[in-house]
């Protein structure tokens, strides 16, 4: 083999040159951790995938098994940006399912840290779930739902036997399943809750994506103070005026306490994102000042918080 051939470079479909792998490229590669999510249709695979995604995993749904090693290789080349990969493998890709065993052998040869989560449920529970959504089982064909379930169990029998974690979801609701997965994959850290605190003006309508809405119109409006009218709640003079009003500080204290209680419940129920809307008439003064203070309080309590002023500057 001559030197020119050794230095050969592949060309992609757009004409750009892509280097073939070299030892120098792989020295800094960090092989990502891998979780394979599989199990019975209707047993909660989608819920498991969303849970891991919320915990920071890079999730790929319905990836053909033959492509799993390729996905891991791409993660290894991401310079640490993709450190944990979760792949959902199920009978929707049944044409490729025979390749799963070979893919697992390839991963073991590369010493990839991997775990398999298998989601199980009783025939009765699965039939009930399929009937409730009025969808056929992917393997039932012209037969009954139970025929599809039986065929799927037979197809997945070996995978179930090799699974690292088997979860029976027959009697679990969505929140209980998420709690089990959090306990297994969240480590010692409590799953994070992310909050968006949004100020808005009632005259422009309620935010459609708000989980919680609170009204600051019980406080005097700085709009009627000539020297404050042109400013916003981000201005120190406006904020000082708002929080010098009777009830403003007490409201902030008590609503923060209420949100702490709600946040703890959201975490237990597996809710990871919440939008708190704070309104006043125009969304310029009172709601902006209150949103800023509220976001600071939530951040201090360990809630990852961003502030959005929807209507500020709209007038």
C-alpha cells in the first residue's frame, strides 16, 4: 500500500472531505455511558425515555440495533458533550432486531459501560392500555391484541433475561415509574426543577403556557407616578416604590414559601419544568419588579430559574 493510499480521505455527499479515523483522533475520545431501554409495547418505554432525557441523557428513540455502536462512536467524538446515551429499542424495528445481539457483542468488545432497562407489564394491563387508546398492538396483525402481546414476549424473552433492571409497570402510574427511574439514574442528586418566572400584562392576555398565575394588581401602580412612568420594574426606583407598598414584601415571602411547597410536590411527581406567571395591568412595572425578586428567591432555594418579561416595552 503506497503513501498516497494511506493518506486517503473519504468524501461525503456534499463534496466535503472527511478524515478517516486515525489514532490521534481517538486518543481524547471518551466513551459515553449507554442505557438500552426496551420491553413490552405499552409498558412505559416512552415515559422512561422522557425521564432519562430530563435527567440529562441524550435519548434516541427507535434506533435500529445495528446502529447502536455507531451512535456510541459519535458520542465518543463529541469531546464530552454527549457523555450519556439512552437508546430505545423495540419491535417497531423488528426487521433489525436480530442485529441486537451482534451490536451488544461489539459494545462489549469496546468495553462500553452499558445497562439494559426492560419494562414489563401483565397481559391484562397491556390489553387495557391498548384498548384505552384504541390502537392496535404493533405485532397483532389480523389477530387480537393478546396475540400481538404473546408474539412480542416471545421475541423479547432473551433480552428480558439479560436485562440489568426489570420494572413491572402493571400497577404503576406515570409518576411512580419516573420515581423508580430517578432513584436508579439520578444518583445522589435530587432531580432538578427548572422554573421560568414570566411577567406579563393582563391587558395583553394570560400566558398560554403558564402553570401558575399570580396577580400583582393589588399594589399601587407606578404608572400613575409621573417620575416613574417612563421606567420599568428593572429600575431601582420603581422596584423600591413597589416593595415599599403595604403587603408587597409579605406577599413575596408567603408566595415564595408556597412555591417551595409546590416545587417539592412537583419533584415527587416527576415534573421538571414549571412556568410561574406574574401579572399586572401592563406588564411593565409591578409584575417585572416582583418577578425579578421572586426569581432571585427561587434561585437561592436551589431552583434553576430564568426570567422572561413578556410584555415589557410593548406599550
